[in-house]
């Protein structure tokens, strides 16, 4: 069974993302630029941290971002809502508003984008490598 990542506690959360997906990497860059308090840490679904902290089904489903926050796992659109809720205004308001949209509708839109993300946003040959400044925010 997977164990909780030590970096995921009340002061931080971990976003597990598809390390070769162009959209996912753009999203990580966006979060890094907007999350000024450094709440989120990052780990690719293809990496060792995901193997240590997530179930096999989470690591195999590269179509889903997984957020570990307060010892709870959030997947797909629910993960997006949780990420936005921790962002500064107006993004936190967008997250709160999206929370009122029924999950099956949010996940329908999420899956539609996820299914086509490589075609629309590209795919890298290797997982994203953090810059020297970003290294503290990435978990191995």
C-alpha cells in the first residue's frame, strides 16, 4: 500500500503529474509562477516518489493528475479544483466556483482534454527537469 509523502502536510501538498505531457508541464510552470508561498511540491507520475506514495492504478493512469493534500488524494477535475483553491485571487474563486459544478460534468470535460492532450499540447521525450531555483519544490 502507498504511504503518505512526508512533504504533504498542512503546510504543503504534492501534485503528481504526467512528466512528459506538454499541458501538464505548462500547468506546473503556471502553478510555480502563481503559488508564491510555495504550498505545492511536484513529482512526475513516472518517478520514484509516485512509486513510493501512490497506488499502482494512480501511476498507470497518466490521464489523471493526482494531488495529495492533508492525507487525502484528489484525482482529475477534483485535483484541479483543489489546486485552484490554494492559488491567490482570482484563481481561488474560480476553484470555489468549479466545486459547485457536478463532478461528473467536470470530469467529462477533464477526460476530453486529457484524451487529446498529447495531440493538442505535445509530448516530451523525457520528464521535466526542474531548474536550480525550482529543485526544492520537486520530490524525487
